[in-house]
């Protein structure tokens, strides 16, 4: 059951697509208080309550005990005390004696104190009185999430090639560097489907331009890469360079499509191109205008994009620069006290993304002037929307890859996300694992982290273990920053182990793609906490480093340095499969309970659930070469079972065709279990309870 409460005059965010009639009267379950021009909601939790949700947020799956600030933030140093990240997803589920979900649809700042100040008190504070609150009662946490997913609309569907392995680094400077990346992968038999182009492919960091010096014939180069089975994926930043005779700047200025200061002049901030303007993505006409510009690159053969810097991120503004200059000019190293020194350092470091700057510019929303900080959290989401809506016109019959750094619930219908500029830390691998179900709860199914870490210097074992989890995430991208250690798989010693792990991904793609598509089409989750599948198992609710993946699999990734295995809790009997490559693996049936499993650095453990099967195809060097006419099946059952695989051409939009569903069956004939399918089954590995 879903109830909707409307407060004040909320701005339409586009998060909810269902038509739900608003309720009158007080909000159930909450104690409501007006404070500081906004509203505070208090909810008394039971000792046993678990709190799931908040999408891209810190800490674990259970958010209890933490304080979270919903304000899209350019925050690469994602340490435990950080309260906000790149995306904002204001949906939580409290489950225990009852299961209740709350979605706070507010584009401005919201904070969630989930037992941080007082252990049993949930405190939701809004700085605005204009918002919509949805209250969802469910039979359990999973049911509550399913109801929420139904009202926010179908998740973005990526092309199948985007499930291949993807390589990125800030920055590959020219076409020869990209050729070398592709050549090294192919020489070392490391599968690869895409290479990313960070900001240096542009002409002086100008959106929708390509450097003629670095890429003298860009359409020809795009075609050359496609012949190698490679898609190029360029970045698009939110800021537009201020430069005379630059058509995007000239058009935006002429038509009034940039965000404004209070006096009506165009707001200026410095980002990668230097001084920039921000397109007003909340303005319908400006959004349509900016979206149309992607065509300049799709006309060159580009089939995918990533939107970045769209919180929006700012290095500094003229106001911040002036404040810093005044402090520096008045600073006397001989007489100033230590606290003044720290004030100086804090001022310089605080030039980026200042809250004062977010209060200094405005949007035109259907003719209404709205200050940016009031709608900050939907800015990047509307950049994704600009692209997604444009692709419906630019490429009506063909899917385009799109994912973004900043996000808000609703943008999940237009693109996926990556989790931003993380670090090469073991803790960030664990955070990646714990974050996937939370993202899925909020509709973001095509998602993943920068494998190996973006900042800092990775290690061989960290990258290997991260790949061991990354082979299961829809977005599987190795991405690193300029100035860090090279972390292409061929750059870290012997390549065979890397090639073997990535080959596992390609044999899994039919299953991963099938489960992803079914989750999208049914408003479901691809990754789930164990407690969603085993709601009566009290111990399962305490497990945060194991995940259910689709119908058949449970994952228990290894995320600690120098580990040769890990302890795993099995809520039921399961079949352990330890992959060393797509073809080399070992099996063991394990009973319900706690087990220590061995998996060396070049091995990937996965569990097949009881009564389930896993289809595998032969691996390939890119998705275009995958042969999905022949399969190997691994099944854990003593009885007849069926797995229905979703398969389409991976590029068109004929999602609801009944011919897209392919049954794999384990059937009993003359007392013997065997495989039956419209596909050719070249091998059946069948395990029962007593094996």
C-alpha cells in the first residue's frame, strides 16, 4: 500500500511516474515538526529494525547508526565519515516487526539521521517545506522495494555490448594511445569491448568537439575500432567553455540556455575548460537543445557516452577566488597564529564546490526562477535526461550506452551510473559490494564502480580481487586517474590470470544479461541482500558481504589483502563453483551453515542455489563474437527444474517479444535427469544433494 503526502508547492522532479492521489491529514508513522524554515520527521525504530536504502551512500547495506546528507557532492575521498557522495537517492526501507518504506521526493538538501544521535530514532530533516513524501507499507522489505520500483518506472536498458569488459584511464591522449591499448589487450588474449575517451580527446575541453591534432579523422578511427570489436565511449562534461566562435557557447548564450545570476547575467565558474557556463538542464528547451548535440558524435559512429562533472562540480568561482586572494595578501607568516595558517589552507582547499556558490545562481523552470541549491540534486539527473530523451530521436530503434556520475531517482529511466571517483583501497572494493543492492532498490541496475580504484595506486592483488567481483556487475570498467600507477591488466606483470578472470565474465554474459533484462522488465532487483531471499533466516539479515545475483547465484567475494579464502554463510545447501578460467573450475556441494572456502588470488568463487541452474557460453574476445547457440549447463538439483533465459539481439528495443524467452530444462526421462532446450547443450554438469 502506497500513500502520497504533498507539502507546499513542490517542484516536479520526475522521480515518480505513477499517478497516485494525494492523502490529506497527518503523515502516518511520523512525528512532524517545523524547524528552521523546513520540516523534521521523527520515527521511533525498534531495537531489531534494519534500515536499507539510500542508493549511493556510505557504510553498509544496513544504514542504521549513520548520518547521511543528500546533496550531490564531488567527493573522491570516500572515507567512512563522509556524509554525501555523487548521487542522491532518498528511499529507505525499515524492516523488523513491520516493513515500511519512505521516499522523500525533494530536490534540495535532505538529511537522514538513522540512529546516529539517538539509537532508536530516525530523523529526516528537510530544509524546504515544498516536497512530496511517499509512505509504502509492505509484507517484507523485498515487497516494499517492489512496490516502490513499480511507481518510479522501468530502469534504463543498456545495449548488450556494454556488458563486455571496458578499459578507461584519464587520459588516453590520441588515437595511437588507444590503438596501443587495444593491441595490448588482443595480444594478451584479454577480452575487451570498449575504450573510454576522457577529457583530453576534446579540443581544449570543449563539449562535443574532437581534437583534430589527436584524432585527424575521427569517424574513420571510430570505424577502425569497430572492426576490432571495440566501441569508443567519450565523456561529456556539464560545463560549457566560454569562448567566442565556439558554437555551443554562442548558441547557449544567444538563446538564454545557461544558468543565471540573480541579476540575469550568466553564472560563471571555472572547471576543466577554464571559465564555463552551466546549461540549465531544468529548462525544457535548454535540455532539448543540449541533448541534440550528442548527434554530432553519434554521426561519427559513437554508440555510448558517460556524463561527468554534473553535480555540478566547480573548481572555483570569481567570488571564491577573490576571497582567497584577500586572505593570502593579508597573511603574514611571521606573526599569524597557527589557527590562521589552517584558515588559509582551508580557504584554498574550500574553493571547490562552495555552498555559497550553489546559492548564487538560478534556473528557469517553466518560467519560474528557482535558486540552484533548492534543486541541486536533480541537476545531473536532468543532464542524463537530456541525453536519454535526445537518443529517442537520434536513435529511435537502437540503444545507446549512457551513464552518469550525479543522479537522482528518476534518472534511472534514462541511464545508469558509476559510483564516482573512488580510490585504490580494499575498503572501496567492500563498499562496492555493499552498495550494489542499495542502488538496485532505487532503480539503478546498470551500474558499477571504477574497478581497481580511480585514485591512488592499485596493486596486482587488489585489481585481481576487484575483477573477481566486477565480472558480475553490469558495468565492468577498469578506470584510473592520470598520475597513478598504470592499471591496464597487461601493465601488472603476468597477464594470463587477468585474461582468465575476464574470460569468465564473457561466459557468464548470457546469464548476467538475462537476469538484468528480466529485472528491468519486471521492476525487480539484480542484486539483493540475502535477507530479501531468506526473510525468515535471522542470520541472513546480518550478512553484508554476500549477495544474491539474479535467480540462480549467490556471491561471496574476497575483499581482503593476502587472503586465500573466506568464511561464508549458506542459508541453504548450495553448490560451490570455483572458477580459475571460463573452462577450468572445481565443484563442491556444501550444506547449510558456515564454511571456510579456499579461493586463491586467480580464482573466483560463486554459489549455485538449490534447485537452480547456470547457463554458460563459450568465452570470446568481445561480445560480438559470443556464440549463444551452444551452452554448458551447471545445475544443482535432484529433480526437474527450468531456467528461462532472456535473449534478444542486444541492440534493438523489442523488449516484450515472447520469442526472447528461451527455456533450459532439466527433465527426467526413464528415471534419468538430462538437459532439454531449443539451444544446443554441449555439456551438462549435474549435482545433487548427496554429491
